[in-house]
C-alpha cells in the first residue's frame, strides 16, 4: 500500500510566524489560518470514528501550501477515543508550552487538551511572542504567553498584544474578540473551554470580508 500526500511548499506555521516581518500583515490571512486549523481539529474531535486527539498541536505541526491554506500534520502522538469515552489516561505527550496543565498534572487527556494547545497557537499567531518567549523571564518562572495575554487584557492594554501592524490592519473589535477566544481556550476550567466546533462557529462570525 502506498500513501500519497499533498506537497506543501509553504513551510510550516512556525516559519511563517518567524518570517512575517518580511511581508505585509494581512488579517484575512491570519484569520484563515486560524479557521483552517480549528476546522481540522473539530473534524478530528467530532466527525472521526473513532474520535482523534492530536496531542501535539503547535506551529511546527501546521503546514501551509502556496495559498497559505493550513493543514494539521504529524499524528505520531495522536490518541483514539471511543464514542463513549470522554478522556484517556496515558503518559504525558506533546511539547512543553502547549500541553494543557490538567493533562500535565493528571495524565488524563481529552479533546479539551487540544483546545488548550490551539489557544496557545492562536495567541502566537496574533502576537510577536512564542509560547515560552525569553522576554517573559522577568515575570518569573512559569509565566507564558497565556499569562501575558491575560495581564494585558486585565490592564486594558489589548492593543499591545498584537504583532506589529496587525492592529492597523484589522477591525479592532474583531481582533480583541479573537484574542478573548484564544484566552478562553486556555482557561483552567475544562467546562469553560469551548469545543473546537464552537471555536469554528465563533471564528466564522468574526470572518473578515474578502476583497
């Protein structure tokens, strides 16, 4: 048996984020990437039988084609869930900075762990910071991009979160709404975190008009 994969010459999202200072900021492209990844996860969680937990959602595992369509890749750590199962108990897998705290502490993983990881990726897509950016060291051990987003929102300085040029390129209210969506994906309470299907629905509501 042979597996045939699409050739995706656009590299991965990590490279895209690192190099975006070389191109004009386009809110429509960033929103499209966020929605593509959300749809992929929603499909894995709700439409696959058995359901699939990715367990390693991060920018380097999101590939881009020439048109900047995003594809979720690397299912080496994926875990299957039966239709009646809400979680699996397994050794912690994934990448530090993207692993949901409840999974790291209890070894119980659910679809909400992927939601957390997605939230961190979305925060990186919106900002110029990494999940565990070196600039956070002044705030103490354990401070990450989630804490930085929460701090700026509480202080009323949401504008400072966004990567250079994005605040001017996109509708301010929509940008802040997407920032809030990313943050709620990373809250500690699993019942408060949305499902990926709900994330898709909200992103569609905030979809920028096409040219």
